[in-house]
């Protein structure tokens, strides 16, 4: 059984920073990629950032230059450093993992609220 557990969400002022972290636990044989998606009410879940185990990244246009993704393969952990946050970044952020036999896994989500 594989689980993805997120941490680091919360309330932050516009212009502030937050760091999200996600650790995959259980029987992990291979990491292909890990990353983050986000979702707001009434909208589809959208990609925020992805990183492969080799370190190649895919960063969505709305957050490029403000968000940075990193991976620690030894710890099965992916982190998202979010700077210069805007109210439109408010969402539930979901950790994603493409692991093992090319199976997709999701975390339960962590709330990020950017508001004054």
C-alpha cells in the first residue's frame, strides 16, 4: 500500500511564502515523477509543477518564476516552494506520484489560502 502525505499548507498574506512537502510511504520500488496539482471549487484539477526522479521539471505558466519544485529520491519526498503568493493561488493542493508500475497516486490534499 502506497500513501502520499502532504504537509505545509495554511493561510498566508499576499506576497508571502509557503513550502509544501509530500512524502511517499509504503512499498516504493521506483519513482518516475512526483509533483503537485491544485483545485478550486467548480474547476478542474490543474497541474502546478512536476519533477522526474532525474530532476527534469515542468512548471505551469501561472506559477513559473514564483514556485520551485524539488525532489529527494532517497526520502521519497517532493517539495514545492511557493513565493510571491497571490490570492489566485488559493486552492487545495494535491501531491501526485507516478510510482512503481507506472501507477498514479494522490495525496489527500492540503489547503493553501492567500488572503489579507
